């Protein structure tokens, strides 16, 4: 039998993982989610996923351990709760905060400067409607000031933006914290770096964001459920938002499977997404903000170390906390 | 007769200019270059251009003044020299350095993170080959540390890049200056912010850039003649450059006219450009780095003030220096 199966592994990650895992380990790698791979039976007592696989109830009894190769672990909490599973659950500590934060600010900057339209209009050398906003002096609201949010604050300040934060804890001494609505009413750019919890689900919805100054930019790089897609579409249609950058999506697991299978008509949501992604003031990336050589390396090393720790001791390096 | 004709005016700029010019002034505005407008006779004693019009020799005798709405004025030096013209020549002082510098770093960051490919692969939610480089910790060489270059240094340091500069003058106290080749051999990212002079023409050519670490990024936001296009294409083909961001082009005036007329086959250079612009590791923008609301406003105000100063006193606010 196999020792471990890694689901949702992209090409570069597989290469890096193999470097850090011992050659004696019987490991298998697939780019697919559990659902795409269509394995009926549990292929190994230990599995590793990212955020898009749903672990089948039928697997839960024999499953010894599951490591999510992500910093977010709300999907493993769901699995444990729904299946009353005793499987050990692990996650990765902060391995990609800077990469994610850099992509968030890059997306905001590209939207402020209409980079998509600038490159599109190159082939006619046409500069009409390409006037953008300078980044320096813009007001940036960071919603969720954890590992990633702190890096967003650092980068935005480095670019000489005005920066305020929204968080339950006011842990950063040199950051001005405000309430969510106060911040939204102030911001030229909102960057969402919240974890997904019962409280944050749907937090940046239409009713909240309609209070933003007209034409402001929203970027979400944490979890799609915080920014419902129907609300985002409406905010763009009504020209309340001037730009939208998403790296994460509501029901992302299902959406990703549908898009990879090219089932564009699979759901109203998938259709809505594809429509939205064509707009000039929209930047959609495939949950890729973490994806730098530096992060892939740190992630592969942490994943391999956590897998080997589990095999030796029965415990992951970072166990998912009990609720 | 008209008081002044403004060539090469895009929509947003015309609106801003009208705000700052007196209503009594007989002014005309056209988005076209002098060549595109096909005016045989000088339409007014005073004209204003950007960088793409060539002032006809036939106009040079009756022309009283010409204001270039750009910080670079090498095309007016050429005009004066070639036509032995006595027309007063004016240019704009530093009105858009931050905007240009921000776009330069934005292009470099987008290339480091493969933003073009990231958004392209969204519709299949495919993350293969999307691994990029983190911006923090990269080595950035700023070639030409004038108004724009200084802002590039400031932004790159704000993003926690390592920064070195190349310039004849070593005017920035907190910047390490190096020789061009030493810098090229060191850099992950090269940003060109040089003015065009006899000395800088073709300076960043194949022979110089082939010494860059393989896969590094080049961005040019100043003048296209410094980075010959045939050399750029070869550096990409040979995978010496990992990314190329251009806002300016060799023979840009002719190229822009050809592209606007959709004469894609007008010249081997235009063909080469269109081919290049399709590549995933290439970002081409239509000489638009200056184009922010903040810059357009400052530029319109400076242009209007300089035009009115000329009408009243016969002198522009910033006269092009004698060679």
C-alpha cells in the first residue's frame, strides 16, 4: 500500500516535494482533486490536499491523517465536524504571506493604473480612457491584519499609501485601526486578507461595499466566501466598484473543477465568473497568489517535514486546533 | 487665424487643458500627430506637440513657438538643428515622475509574478507554470537616476528590493552607484529611466544585456531608442531576458501612426512589435506611463501656463536649452 497520496499538486510543487521527501517513502502525486481523481477507496492512510478536495465520508473511518498544504484549514474543520472523524489534521504555518500580500498589492496597482486596458490598446497605440490613479497617496484599507495583512500594510506603506486596518485584535502598534464601515467609507483600495470563519462569511457583501467611495478598488486574496460573487457583479454593474481583483472564489472547489473540465455552463456561478473575468476593470487569477519560487520551496519543505513527523510520531508539525 | 493648435491630445487631456486655458484663446485640439492631421500649411504661429509629430520643414520659417507636452525634448533639438529654426521651443518640467516610476515598477512586478499568464489561465483554473518570483529581496538596477529614476529607487526600496543605480552624476547619497556592466551582471530587474542623448542611444543593446543573469527582467519607460527592438526580440528568443516591459519604442512616431492606421505590415519593425506583444513574458503599453489623473492635471496646468506665458512674453516657462 502507498504511504501517502498528494492531491492537487501542480507541476512545480511536485518537483519541490520530491526533493524534500525520502526516496524510500511510497508517495503518489496527482494534479487532481479527490473528486477529479475519482478514487473510490482511500488510496493511503495518509493523504494531503489543498483547499478544493472534499474528503469522502466513506474514507473518514480508515483515514489516519490529512495534511492540507495551505495556511487556511476551515475545510478540515468542516470535514472533522461533518464526519465526526478522529483523523489527525495538519496545516502549514505561514509559508507564503509575503507572496500573497505582494500579489494583492500588485493587483490593486494594476487596477488603479488600468494595466489590462493599457496592454489591450497597445496594438492601436490608443491612449484614450487609459488615465489611471497614482498609487502614492491613495487610501488603503487592510481588512484582516494577520500574517498576510501585516505584509500588505508593510508594502502599502512602502508605496506611500495611507493605510488603515480592520481587525478584532489591534496588535500592530504603528497601524491605525478602524471599524469596518468607517474604513470602507474612507478607502480608495480595500484588500481582504481575512480568514474564513462563521463571522467573516459574506462580510464584504453588497450592503457593506455600497458605502465605499464610488470607483474604489476591491481585492480579495484570502477566501472567496467573504466576497459573494453575485454581490461583486452587482457592485461592478452599478459602477460602485471601479475595479475588482480576485484570487479566490465562492465555492471555489466546485468552480475550479467545472472550469478545468471546461464546463462553462456548469452553474450560474461559473457563468457569472467567466462573464466577469472578461471585463477590463477585473483581474481574476486562479488561487495563485502564494505561487512564488520562494513559497513553493518553503511549502514543499514544510509539507515534507510535517508528513515525515506524522509518520514517525503520529503528529503533524502544525495540528489543526480543536474547535 | 488660430492662436494655437494642440496635436496628439487624448480625450482626458483635452478636457483638462480647456479648464486651464482662457475661453478667449482661439485654440484647436486634435488627437492626431502633424503627419496624421495632414495639414499642409502651418495652422497657427504657436503649436504644441508630444513626441510623435515631426514638424515639417515648410513650417519652420513662420513658426513662432512650439511647446512639447513632455519632459523629454530631444525631438525639438532635432527640429531646431535640422531646420536651423529660430522658433522658441518649450518643454514641461517634472510633472509625471512618480506616475512613470510607479508604472515601471508595476510592470516589473507583473512580469516577476507572470500576471499576464495568471489571468489567462484563470478560465481553466490551471496553475501550471505560474510560479513567479517574490519582489522583496530581488536586485533592482535603476539606469538613469534623474527625476524618474529617483522615484523608481524610492518605490523599489519601499518594496524591500536591493537597489543600485547607474548615472554619470552620483547625486543620491543613500544609493549605491555602479558601472553599467557591473550593474547589469548583478540585476534581477533593470529599469531604464535614461534621457535620450547621443551617448544613451542604443546603450542597452544585445551585447550589454547578454551579460544579465539569465531570466532577468528589463523595463524601459523613457525612450525606445535606448533599447533597440531587434535586440530585445533576440534577448527574449535566446531566453536571456525572462521578461520585457516597454512603454516606449524605437521610431515610436512612425510605429504609432502605423499601428493607429492598423497598418500592421507597414514595416518589419511594426511586425516585430506586434509579434513580441503577444508573448506571455512581454508587457507593451502605448507610451502611457505618465497617464494618471494627477499627472494629466499637472500637465494641463503647466502646458496652459507655459502657452499663456509665451503669448504674453514670447518665452515659455521652461525653454529648451541651446545645445
